[in-house]
């Protein structure tokens, strides 16, 4: 098979395609300009509705102070609304991120990263696992629980006769010889 026959021939000529592309771009530009103008007009209209013109001429000092207090109250209300909306937006974005991660995991098309073999000493590995708590070599026995063993009760022989009986014979001499060394 030749390379020319593998690609289907386009139904529209290149000049016609270029003409349509330029027309689409011009239409998109006009629509974008219209949208920007509409947003600008809407913003000016909402600002004129929400924020009336201030008429401060001819007001006494008390009236100006009252006007300032009213403006501060309105600013506080707007700040509260902005904070509420901002917290709702952050909550929604985290939920969206979590749900998209769950969807991604359910699809099972996770891309596993290429793992590299790294040589790490035992101390460095423990340092990474336990944090910067470990700076020197770790003594594992120090962290283990200690169990108190009951000491065996040694009976002291108070009677000399029992001691002499125990030391008599070959076993007794061997014990004395071993104790001397």
C-alpha cells in the first residue's frame, strides 16, 4: 500500500477550509467583545443599584458621622458574606477534588511511577520513618518494655553442720576448687 492511499482525501479544499477558519475566528472575536461589553454594562448597572451616589454637601458633622457608621456596617456585612462564600467555595473545591480522585481510583487507570532502587542504611531508614527523632544509632533494647523477674530466693545455710555435710566428699572439694578460680 502506498502512503497516499492510506489517508482519505479531504472533502473541503484547503482555501475553503482557511476561509471558514478565518470567518469562525472573526465571529468568535465579535462574540467575545460583545460578552465583555455585556459584563461591563452589568457590573456598572449592579454598582449603581447597590451603591447610590453620596451626597455629602450641606451635611453637618453629626450627619457625616452617622453616614460613616452606616457605611462601616455595610462593609462589615459585605465582608461576612464574602467570607461565607469563600468558605463554601473552598469546601466545594475540596469535595470536587476528592470525588474526582475517587472516580480516578475506581476506574483503575492509575499510572504507577517508575521505582528506582535506592541504597539506604538502617539508621537512615529509621530516621525517615521516625522523623528527626533519631540522630544516632538506635538501641532497640532501650525502647523495649522491661519485665521484672522474680529473683529466686536463695536460702542461706546458717547451720555449719549442713555446710560441712555439703562440702564433704569429692563434690564439695570440686565446688571449693571452682569457687577459688
